[in-house]
């Protein structure tokens, strides 16, 4: 969560689903003027929601690779490729040929050809007009409106879990197959190893497995976003290999450009951005704002630039955010937050408590919201951060004593960090190293800073299909600099 002026923002679905097969359209007509205008209109809102643009050499590299693949697809100079400042593993495309790839995904692939395959896959969705096949333009417009114009009723819809239709959208199996096939074609046209498409899918499958394994020990982790909006199966990987074989090109007949990729990711921020804070298990800590809270057992946390989203047992859902403290003080902030959340929906404030939580003035509001199927209890806690900022939780849950107790524990955990605690929260970056004669996966993993260094090192370097030899390149994760330096 970044220090911001706005109260909150809603997430967008990362893929627009549709159904039914169809041949890709001519590149000359694939992107309509309406598509271009819509994509340009939504681009700033998407960046704001998903972490903003990550700049520097890696971003320029992504754009260059994207342009090369776009040329192979017949769309040279017509697409916008953006590296997004997010640790989640994801890539997505929107009408108008706006292609987004996160730094989390760039970290997971192991060659330029694999990155090109990701971008080619998303171009396949554009040229396949998958977002338009089921008249999803109206859905896309509605999502765009939600992103740029947050109203109380829209927020309540999400918190009451009535907006699942927007966040459960998926591409169909036939569309994924079509995009995979097109990606192989674009790789060949762009001069990349066509077998990199299968390697890319295998890398993302490894990431899915890695995250699933961590989830068993860490409830705050989840399956990668890319795997949710583009479901991965062994059959997809097999098909990508079969499609590559049909080209008649042997594996590595065309280059993968590993050295260029490893040079481009050296110094890439890995994991949470200090400006957005760190999710550490069930704990959130922000070194710049110097705040922290601890979620009770069973909760999961998802970091974003605008808010921390929380999901808990018994149907609990909500978020944590903040804004500058208004002239009217904490009471005015609480009043404005409640009005913003409730909007024009029927609601009743059933309880207001003023107390001190870990030395911070706090107001807790209990609200009963009338919805179509009954009532939804809303609990809101607002805190004077003693730094000119106010912070808040907004939690919706079914009426249950267990839920109320868990929410109370969450609210009571919010506190300020000491200077020493904040200084200890330091960002991590990827470093490219050359494998020495005495290096092994174990010795290199020992240089990787992570709770699971061995599995992470294996994941980042694709050790299931890529062998490390003396002189070859590898990625490790190290702690460098101070919080907020990038």
C-alpha cells in the first residue's frame, strides 16, 4: 500500500472471458479505433490499480522485446508494452493492444525467448479478439468505470461479495489454446526459439506449484494471478511442445537470448516494494509509514498500491487503507469513510466506540447494511497515525461471534513501528551471478535471501529443465540498499 491521498480503489479483473472458437482476424483490422480509445482511457487507471509503471533498463528491455514480437505478429508500432511494479506473477492484455507484464513474472522466466512467449500469448488474445467474442465490451466499460469512479454502492457490492462475476472471469480453454498457438507463430516470425512457449508455461506451472507449497505453511500466500486468469494444465504445456514441433524447428534452432535476459533483470526489485509495504506471513509492515498490523490465524493478505485486501474465515473480507487526516480530525475522517462506504444503501450505525489502541486514538464503528439477501455487518476502525495520516480497516463478515472476535483481534493489532523495526525492513533485488567452478545449486541458494531459499533459487533458475554449469548465469536474491531507495 503506497502513501496516497485517495481513500480506496477497486481491483479490476485481470482477464476478460468469452467463449467460442474463431479464427484470428487480420492484424490490419484487429484493433479498432474504439479499442484504441478505450485502451488509452483505461491505461492510467490500470497502472494506478496494479502498482504503477516500473521504469529503468528492465522496462526498456520489456518494451524492446514486445516490439520485436509485435512485429512478428504484424502489429509493429501499434502496441504499448508496460512493465508493472507488482510482485505478483501476471501478464494481461486489454483492448487497444495494451500489454502488461509484472516484474514478478519477468523474474520467473529464464530467457528472453520465454519473456517473448508471454508477450506473444497476450498478443494472441488481442488478435483473437477474445475480449470481444461474447460482447464483453459492456463488462469492460463497467470495470473501467469502477476503476476511475469509486462510489459507495460499488464498494459495498465488492465487500458484500456480490461482484464475483467481475473477478472470476476466465479465458476459455479454446482461447488459451489459440493464444498459445499464435504465440509459437509469433516467436518463429520474430526469430526466437519456438520451444520457449512450452518452457514459459512450464516455468509458470513451477511458480504455481511453488506458491501452493508455500500456502500450506503460509496462509497469506496464494496461487499466482496469471494461473488464475490463464489456467495452467499439463495439456497446455504438451500442446505448446507439439505446436513447436510442427514448425520443423529443433529445440534451440533459434536463439533464446539468455545472456540478454540475465543482464536485463540484474538489479530488478524482487518481492514487495518498500513504498507499498511488506506482507510478511500474516503481518503487514510499512517501513516508510512506520505502521504494522497482524492478521489473525486463517487470514490472507494481498498487497496492492492502493490498499491491503484481507480475506478471512467464515466469509470475512475487507481492506486496509489510509489517507491524510482531514481538518476535522479523526471523527471527521470516520464520518467521511462511513458515508463513502455506505453511499446511498440502507444502513444503520449500531455502535460507535472511541478508545486508544497501542497509543493511537481510535474510533470503531459497527454498521448493519441492508442488502438484497438480508443484512451484512460492517466493522470499520479508523486510527490517528500521529503522522498527519489516518488509517482504516473496512471489514464485511457474516454475523458470527467467531468473526467478531477475529475482527477485534485484527483491529487491536494496529501499531506504529519503531525506527529500528522500520530500518530492518529492506527491499530485495535480483542479482545475476556467473556460476563458478565450485558452485552448486546449494551454495548459490545459500546466497539467496528468502524463507525458502532453495526452492526459490530453483524456481528462478528453472533448474528442472536448465542445468547450471561453470560460466553459465544464475539469479540470486539479495538485500541491498535502504527502504525506499527504488
